[in-house]
C-alpha cells in the first residue's frame, strides 16, 4: 500500500512556474526592504547619533531590566501552563463524565477568548479586589499577565498532551490492563511519559508562543521588554525626535534571538528522537539470528495416534498373542508334557541323569 501524498510531483512546466513565482516574490520582499531603509534614512533614523543612545549605560540597564522581567514572566507562566496542561489533559481523558465535561468546557472557553481580553479582564479584576488579594494585588500587572498566559497556553498544551496520549498504541494500554494496572496507573506510567516525549517539539514550539505573548504586558503597563523600551524611547530626544524606530528594531532583534533559540532546541530534540529510533531499528536488523541447535541423535517426529493406527496396533497385538499361544501348544511346554514327533526333551537342570546300571 503506497503512502498518501498531499499533491502530485510538479512537472517541468509547474517547476518553471514555481521558480518564476519564487523570483518575483523574492524581488518584491527585497524591494520592500530597500524602500523601508530609504524611508528610515530620509527620516534621519539611520544617523549614527540616533544609534549612539545604546552606548549609554542607563539605556542598556533599562533594556536589561525589561528583558529580565520578560524572562521572569515567561519562566513562571511556562511552568504553570505545562502543569495546567497535564492536569486538563488527564481530566479530558477521564472516565468520569463531570470531570471530562468540566475540563472540556474550560479548554474550549479560554481557547475561544482572545488572550488580550483575558489578560485585561484579569488585570481589572485584580485591581478591583486589590486590597483583599495581598501580594497578588500589589503586583496586579505581573500576576494578570502570568495568569492569563498560564490559562490560555495551558489549554493549548492540554490538547497537545491529549493528542500525544491518543497516539500511544492501543496494545500497550491493553497490556497494562492485562498486568492488573488501573487506568490511572496506565496513564501515569505508560501513556503520559510516551506522550510527553513524542510531543516535546510541539510543546517547546508552544513555549515560543508563550514567550512572544509576554509582549502583551505592554497593554496593562507591565514593565516588560517592549514597555520598558518604549518608555525609555519616549524620554529621549535625538535631533528633535524620539528614537522609537531604533529601539523597536533592537527589541525585535532580541525577541527574534530568543525565539530562534527555543525553536532550535525543539528542532534538535526532534532530530535526536528520530536518530534514536533509526538507531534502534538498525541495531535490531543488524543483530544476527540465533543459529539452530544440531542434535547428536536424530529425533523421530512425534505423530499423534489416529483411530486407524490404534485399530491396526490392536489387530497386530491380537495376532501376535494368538501366534504365541499356538506355538506353546505345539511344543508342549505349556502343560509339561513331552513333545510329540520323536523329539527329545532336555531334562531340567536340577534333575540327575538316569542310572544306566539299572
């Protein structure tokens, strides 16, 4: 059975057409880049004194503090979203109807609501009850961003884990049940470890989305990287203008580097898993088969008895018995009489020879 493909291989004309489209698209993108560079030059955004602001220690410290705030939110929201995703995926696969319905409703609700609305609503809610929430109320922007990212990305991670669990071969699950394991034990010891390992590249890719979504803290005035850079640029004047464009370019480059690092990690893990599976298959194929054992004596095959063979064996036994009885009667050994026909019977070993003198 041949593997299905998404589309047929392009022919010569299709390949030529694809090359033409590629060249046209590349030229269009290059033209836009050149146009943007000229516009920035006309506005004075590429002047050396505009970019000299990054030589200032205060500017660098402000960007560093914003980067640390972004990483702090990302680390906490990433860990909590993974934990929430595991919990929701188990609830989604539960046999209890109430738990399954609650997990399904929770996932579908927060996946449908835009993340920005969720974060803003949480921020307003925390500010409303700020006095009653203690530490959370004192850092309303931080916790609104963390909780919003956790809820949304946790729901997405739950679907990723659920897909990984459903991808585990059914035979392994049935084998676990055959060993006497409960469903929770099968889930924890068999399905979840394999699902996490199989879906790890997808999980890391979703963490990249979490990292980029931290920039939404700008809306609720959280001092993350983008908000810190924009605030700093508004307080600096170079040539009569705020250097917003250089700051945005630098911040964008920082985000690109962080996201590419996480994406490279996901790609490396995926390739390592593929190489490990290929190595196992090659090792199994290269392992020599066990040589057959040669016995010293030939072994006759064991054939189960049939009705005909049993009948023949009984007839042969009866014939042999009858022949033995007939031979005994002819020789006269059965009743102790001397044989007929002039034969001489040998005396017993204990009987003395007859006295010839008499």
